[in-house]
C-alpha cells in the first residue's frame, strides 16, 4: 500500500455527496473508481497544506503552483470515469 504523504490529503465525494478524506492516493483512487463504475463522473481532489507537501506530490511545478495560491482549497483535481464494456467472450 502506498504511504501517506505528509501535508497532502485526497478528497472524494461519496454517493450521497458527502466528502470523504483519504490519507493515500491509492485509497482515494479505489473509492473513486468504485463510484465511477456506477456510471458517473467522480472528482478526486488533491489537498496540499505546505510547500513540502507540494514538493512530495508534484515536484517543482507543484511548489510553484502552491506558492501562487497557498490558500487554494483544491491543488489538483483528477476526473475519474469508468465505462462498462459488457461481457467479453
């Protein structure tokens, strides 16, 4: 299992619209894909709370973006979609 990145969290809205917070990207992705399998688009939001967290998440470019707006509520948004292809013979 992937490790927690200090000062980084991952948020996904559940089927009821309530936000769920995850410590690792892997956990958030698994949850998002399970929701997307029902046919809806799911956003996975990356929440970064420090320059160090930004560096661990996305390197120099993430640090640059963090410095531009350290109070941004979402540092990165990943849209997850899953499409059923039906039975494969």
